[in-house]
């Protein structure tokens, strides 16, 4: 085969291949387009929907805040009223030093008789002082003990009353303010125990004294500078 024939053959072959390449390119482009069409398509309104949902949440939070503020405005006066009621209810309790007035029948009997074997040391009979008639007592017992405990306290209001305990003519310690909490003192089971009024805090000096030797409490009163005498005898 001559060179001219060979070149002509090559030209014919190239011409035949050219449409095939074009078709291949076309098919490839079609496949790419088809693949793109098959991919998931996102909603163009997604961003708009998300913003709408966020706005809804914000509005809900605003409503919650306004509702809480409204409730606080309603509850605040009620809380203040409750605090006032509590304060009013505890003022008398504080004034009594945290002690409660005994209103039992035994307490009523003690107020009438000024003597009780049923009430313990520290019992409160009155919320405020009342001038009590001063009285002396003779205590007779059968105990063989040499010394006995006595307790002294204020059975009315703690208002600054002061007394001093004197045993057989000698003071036992310094004068002290009588309170609802009973003060314990050791005294002889036979002899004289005197309660001397030192200072009246107002309304008279009201006090109570209990003797362990006979298990009896005496509700008494005195004046500044005056004495109540308790004479203890053994049978």
C-alpha cells in the first residue's frame, strides 16, 4: 500500500471515530444531569420554617416571663400579709420569753389557793403581773435529809423583778432577776428561807418557790425591801 492510500485510510478512520466521541460526551453529560436530578432536593423554605419555629419559641418564653411576673405581683401582697400575721402571733410569745401560760385546772387551782403539789417548777400562770398578797408559810415534813433543793421563778411576766434568797439570816449569793426558767438553790431542810424583794420591774414582784422536800410550789408576792418567810420543820 502506498503512503497516500495509507494516509487516506487513517483519515477515514478518524472521521468515523469523531461522532462516536461526541456521542460519548453527550451521554456522559446526560448521565451527570440525571445523577444531579436523583440527588435529594432540599426545601427552599427550610430556613424560613426554622425562623418561624424559633420565633414561636421566643414568644412562648415571653409569655412565660410575663405570667411569672404577674404571679409575683399577686403573691407579694399575700406573702407580706402572711409575715405580718406570723409576727403578730409570735409577739406575745416573745413577750413571755418563749413560755406558755398554763391554763389547766391545776393551774387555776394554784392561782386561787397560791399552793400546788401538781405543778412543776417553772410553771407560768399569768401573762402579766398582778399584785399578789404577800404570805409567810410553815413547811412541815418527815424527811431525814439535811439539805433540799428549792427553785425560784417568775410565774407571770418577765419584767425585771429582782429578789434575793436569805437562809437563816444570811444571803445566798447576789440578788438576781427572776425569770420563767427556775433558778435552783440548795437550802437546809430545817430552818428559815426568806425571799426578799429587791426591785420591782412593774406591777409588783410576783414569784414562785418550790421545795423538793415536800414537792410543793408556792405562788407568792412581795414588795421592794420586804420579806416572805418559809419556816421548815421536821416532824
